[in-house]
C-alpha cells in the first residue's frame, strides 16, 4: 500500500481534481498549495503575502556567501521554499496523504511507500477546463496564462530541485487526463496505490 501520493501537473490538466478524488476514495489527507502555504506560515515568521509575492519564482539574486544552513539569513525566496519543504515533509511523515504540486515528488523521492504521479493534458482540454475557472477571460489570455504558469513551474523546479518538470524519469506514473478523464486517472492511481 502506498501511503504517500504526490501529484505534479500541468496547469489546467485537472491534477488537483484528481488528487481530491484519490484522497476521498482512499480516506487520505489532502494537501494542496493553499494547505502547504498555510502550514508553512504557521511554522515560520513568514506571511501569506510573502508567499503570494514569491510563489513559484526563482530568486533574482542569491547571496552566494550566505550559509545554506542558516534559514534566517537566506534570501526570502529560499526561505519560502524551505518552509514549504518542511510542511511537505511533515505531512509525509504522518503518512496516508495526497500532496499536489510544490515539487513534492522530488522532496519525497527517498520515502518508502510513495507513488509519484504526473498529469498532463492537451492544450484544448486545459483551455476548456480553465474557461470555467476564469469566466470572462479571453481564450488568448487563458492560453498565455497557462504558458506562463507552466514556464514558471519549470524554472522553479529546475532551480530548487535540479530536475526537469514533467520528465517521466522523476515519476512512477504519467497520465494524460485529456485522454483518460479525471475519474479514470483517479481509478488508476487508487488501484496502484492499493497494491
């Protein structure tokens, strides 16, 4: 039985919906971006505003002379990543959880009984999915936002984990929600998790 499931996803591919469905079916704790940030804020002196300003952004200038082990002397960007990493580790240590995003697959790669999933989808599927979440926004703006979010995720992943976002080698399972659908993706993940 897999006690930790991480779901990385392209923006608009339905990864959060799939993660919610998996957590409900397995009776697992569900942790997404908002919950990770809330947990990180509670355990540090950082504010929600700090997280909003620097969310999934690569630092502009990292102080190379600073100790990597001194949390409070790190640039704010690095402190935010470390705070989120701590929240993810805490949830994983408790087990029976589904964690969506935040490079949890790399942070938890050494954990036993884990399943790391990547969810992708066609552009058309993602656009349709995002239309309902972004009413009144033109398709061109949605597509631009979609590209910007995924570009930021790739840069963030590369900077903090030295891996490539979305590359199969970093996951146990890759699913295409536009071909399989949300329910089938959740079914597959649950079936594998229960083995």
